[in-house]
C-alpha cells in the first residue's frame, strides 16, 4: 500500500526546519541552509548536483533511501518558491532549473490556480488549490502503488501531521541552533497522535531519527 513519507527532513536542535525571512537570496530563511551540511558532501547529493565524489557513509545511505520507491511528491508553495499571493506570470518554475531532482509528478499546495509545468527529466508540477487531502489523493493516484514523499516546508508537514496522514518520518537533527523560524513540533502532541520514535542513528553531522505512526 502506498505510504506518505517524510524523508531527509532536517531540523535544528531547537526544532526549526527553516530560518526566518525566506527570499530569493535565502531560500531556506536566514541560517536555514546550514542545516543541510550533513547531506551536502554525500555521494548521492553530489551526483544529483552533477558533481563527482562524495561520502558513502550513513548520511549518504539516508539520502539514497529518501528517493527509493517514490512515485510522486507533495510540497507546499513556500518550498516551490518565494512568491506570495496570485502568480504574477509563468516565469517562476522552482529553484531547481530546467531538470529538477524529482523525476516524478509533484503536487504543489497553493491557494492560487496555475497550469501544470512540464519540466525535463520527468518532473511535472501540478498546482492543487483544494487542500491537503485532495493533494494526497492525486499524488497517490499518480504514484501508482509507490510511496508519496512529502517534501515540506514545515507548515505543510504540520498540516499532514495534525491529520495523522503521515506514515513514516525520517528527520535529521543538525547540531546547530536557529533560535527562530518555522518550528515543526510547536503545539503538536505527537504521542497523542499515535507517533513513536522507532530508530535513531548518530553520525558526526546529524542525529537521524525515524518516527512511525502506530
């Protein structure tokens, strides 16, 4: 059965998945990019970026696992780009260039309609205006039996958590403090929602935590 998964989602020690003031210069908010140091040197990430080399350690294994058996993605509009409100035109097509790293259908949550965007490499962005349940239904249909990966940002993951729709989560806790930004768990009672930590593995760059829904 198709699952909804969160994979390789990085948090600071104090629970923030992005810094404040996201814009074109700071796609993950101020200080947010440093969260992802644990994955930047891995072979899988470097290969995705068109670079050679990289580590083949535990961190790399988690990056590799994050792309296995994925048939579709869901992401919030903030992850797709910094534009707010109605789309001014069709110029913005994401942060990732002509060939995004997804290679499957991607469903973007938004309040403002937009025609699908067909990109190179098999990625098509679809814009869903009728809520998280509709996006999940569409993504599971497109995934054709494979899993759906929920890419974020924080607000999007929180919505799916509060509805108990996420099956598995892999969080990478980066050894840094952000102090402000978007906090993943603030005000959410995870045990009450039925979530439990099932695995933890520490590396020099991150604490990897697996959370599953009972």
